[in-house]
C-alpha cells in the first residue's frame, strides 16, 4: 500500500523511536539513547511546534514508514530539515522524496531562503539522497558529544528563486552526481561537449571529479545555479593560465539542464562568472564553442565579441561539419 503523508502527532512516539532506532542500528556503534539524548521523540509534534516548525509522517496500513521535520534556524532566513528517516522496505518507492518535498515546501511558504541539514558521516546512502535533492556539503564537520561518537556533515542549498553560488572543494565533490546528471542531459539534448550520447554516469562523474580536484587546487572556480531548490546549471572559470597571462580566464562548460532553459539560468551563471572574475583580478574572459549553439547566442546578447571561427572544426550529431567560434569579453 502506498504511504499517505500526514502531520505527525505526539502519540506517534513509539513509532518515531522504532524508525530512528532501526535506521541507526544499520550502522556500527550507532546507539539510540532516547531519554538521555533525544527525549523530544517522546512528544515530537509539540517539540517542533514550539520551535516554529512541523513534523510529517508517511503512514501505510497504520504503520509509520517514514518521517521528516523542519524548523526555522533564526538566521539568514534558513530552515533546517530534521529527523529524516524512512524504513528500509520503503526506500526507493518515492516516499523519501515526498516527505522531504513536504518539509521544503512548508519552509518556503514560511519564507525560507535556504535549507540546511546535518547528517552523520556514516550515513552514506543518506548523503547520496540529499545530493540528488541538490544539497551540497557546506562548512566544517560537527562533532557531537554523544555515546555514538557522532560526526556530522552539514549540507545546504538555496531554497527559493534563482541563486548562483561558488562551490569550495567539499561542496564540489558532493555535487558530482547532480552535475553529472546535468552534463548527461545536455549531451542528450545535442550540446557539443566532446561526448557521445548516451553519456554514461561513470564517465560524467569522472569529468566532475577532475573539476573538483582543480577546485581544490585553486585552478578552477565552479559556479552552480539552483532554481527553486533544484540544481539547474553550472559554469566554470578555468584559472590555469600561464604566469604571464594571469589577467585572463577561460569560461568552460556553460550548462543548463533542458528542464530549466529560457528561465534566465544561463544569463545568471555568465553574469556571476563575470563578477567573480573581476573579484579575483581577471579582466579578460574567453570561450570557444560551436557556432549557433545556445551558449554562443547568449554570450553575444550579453555583449561578448566573436573573435573568429574555425570552419569544420567539429561535427554535429549527424556527422555534418560544424564551425567553432571564439568569443571574448573584457570584464
């Protein structure tokens, strides 16, 4: 039976404890001490209502199959996703996505501009789930003084509107799966990125691992765009120029997922890249791409100049010759 999502109640306490306890028991040395460390599970709805938040559960045949809660953090208009658990038999059914969507939608309705969550460093499956939802690693690891000796990663993402942010090395690594999906979707849509369609997930992730390594080395700046909390596009600034040419950078991999085209995502990415370049002293940007592509048209509309083209440099999907153009702009 498909689970029905409803508000959580204090009377659900025994099932909250079962859900959390079963999830923790999947990992070594992860011990649930309800009364000593998480007594709020005894009256969870009241606990989150007092904090200005709410809790929801997924119920199937009278049994709780999942839960999620959210509350305001009191700073930067951020809300936290908390107590996100789904029993093992219900994973992969869509219940987890439905629950977290309910929490995120509620937070947005209450004015949230940013979503934040903490997850144990041992919960690797949870990390993959949050990364699919557009969350990226943010900040340092939190050390808890609990009997499980817990360490927690902080994940975050913009919650509303169109937002573009630069990712550090940890965030870039955690974004690899989502960025690989964007790359594969753009290749499938016909973008000339040097890959054949269909692009395998492993090949796409290999490319992004190299980008993450460059970010860690300080030779590349990675910008990512979110639209209403969903990762929508990306662009890079390649800073690995010769010592005598430290005034310039190369714009690379301007990608917008086909689902987010014509919504201003590409424009926002380019403008944020130009701003970032100015901020680090790069006054000249260049880009080469296939003539007639959306990226070329966008840059020309934004004031970039065509410096020249190479006839027949590339090939279309059908094998026809395609010109490559070089664009530049002083920033």
